[in-house]
């Protein structure tokens, strides 16, 4: 039997990178799931508050993110869908794992180094929660005994850490209390920002034109792709190092196409070679619009059904609480807490 676990932060409307890198895979895993596969998907609101959030805004984002998980095709009868903070066991296991986690290892994490790069001179501003973010993430995965975790490339390092924590815990306390999970990286592992193709597309980046939201209208999608940073070289070639902007557009085209006729981005790029940049952008916009328009329509429908959203969250919390309780019992007994 397999258990799939993954999470997304309610830090804004999910974008094309979230979809191609993670969410689309969640839905595929749901549709391919065998009878003995458990699917657990969380809106990780405790992670969201590792950076300052406006409380009203966070509440709204939680609701929007839940509506989005339904809009992409997750089915609450097949998948457990819940808000992380509804299940105290996540924070409780995090504390226990914190007592095993190395601060040196945490300080070397890319996300910590990136998010704190600008605050180097002021340790007052560096928050403990941001440093220990990967410990909470490990607890999320381990508390549900996940065997497989589908994520984008940026989370690979955190999952490596989760495996080491699980193995370390098992080594220290004996037995196989925690299950070291496997990472499932989607083929669209890293969709880049439309404004800075050296950085990944992110919900929290200040420039809204750097990302395509799953709620963007066709017109907005076209406008953002038209304004994407490329280069002034002639013709279209796939060269992520030398031509990151153009290559990101080719990646987006390649991964958005529901019926890919090409076996690689290079092969696709050969067919695009004679297009102008404008023509390439039109083609990318057409394909993106076709691949996400059904989500936009479905989202508008779910967002306004408050009763349904509340009942999905309650149903999810009930299932997640049961799942987490099994692990907590074993963990507390192993550590000597019960
Ligand atoms: P934030 O800026 O608030 O961290 P985010 O866009 O990075 O937002 P997360 O909620 O942190 O989104 O991540 C949700 C999932 O989406 C994770 O599995 C992550 O690996 C994946 N993901 C995020 N950005 C990208 C991207 N640009 N390309 C591919 N996958 C991505
Ligand atoms: Mg992120």
C-alpha cells in the first residue's frame, strides 16, 4: 500500500508553476490510485505564517486555496483534503522532531539562505519558524506515514532532510516508527518567473506579472506572456543556460500541451525554429489558455459555495486526525512520553 502526501501554502492563488510542478500530478495520482493507495493533500497554513501575513488576507487565501484544490479536480471522497492547523499533531510531531534536528543542517538549506539573504545584518528579524520550516514539513509527511511525496524541484532538499530525520529517529529509538518517504519530482520540475527567468515562479514574489495565476483571464494570460522577458537573438532555440527566458516559454509550452507530439523540448524547439518571438508567445498563450481554462471556470463555481467548502474541510480534518493519531501513538511510546 502507498500513501501519497503533499502540501501547498495558502499564500496566494496558485500559479502555473504550482500546477505543472505539483498540483497536476496530485490529480493524476488520484485518478491512477489503486484501491490500497491513500491520498492526503494539505493546505499548509502553519508554513504560511513563517513569513508575516495579514490575518484577513490569510483567511481569504485559505478559502481560495481550498476552492482551487477542488477546481483542479481533487475529489474529497478520494483524497483527504485539509487545513494543516486543524490537526495539532503536525505541530506536536514537529516539536519532537525538533529535538532531533541539527541546526547546522537547517542553516544550510537553500530556502533559508534565500529568504534571509537580505536580512543578514539583523538577527532580530530572522525568525525561528523560518529556520525550522523543514522540520514542520518533515512532520507533515511523516505524521501521515507518506511513502511518496509529489513536489516541485525546490522541495527536494527538504524531503532529503525529512528522510534523514526519519532514519535518525528510527535509529535512536529503535524500530521502524517513521517511514522515510520517496520524492516524486514532476517532469515540469521548475517553471521560471516570466520577469526573471533565473528565478522560479513564486506566489509570494512582489511582481504579479512574474506569474500566471490559475484564475487569470485569457486576456491577462496573453498580456503577461507577451511581456515575458526573452532576448533579441534571431529564431527560436532551446538553450536553458544561454536563453533562459525563451527556454522557459518552450518548457511551459511543452508541459502544458495535453497531447504532446514531441518527446523532448529540443524536438519541439526544432519545429518552432522559424517563428518570431511574437508568434512563439502567441502559441504559448494559446496552449496555456486551453490547458487551464476549465480550472478557472470550475474555481468560480467552488469559491462561492461556502457550505461545501466548510464541509470538505471538516470531512478532511476528521480523516487527517485519525491518520495522524496512529503515528503519534507510536512516536510517543517510542520516545517514552506515554
Ligand atoms: P511561496 O512563494 O509562498 O513559497 P510557491 O509558489 O513557492 O509559494 P509553495 O506553496 O511553496 O508555492 O509550493 C507548492 C508546490 O508547488 C510545491 O510542491 C513546490 O515544489 C511547487 N512549486 C512552487 N513553485 C514552483 C515552480 N516555479 N515550478 C515548479 N514547481 C513549483
Ligand atoms: Mg515556496
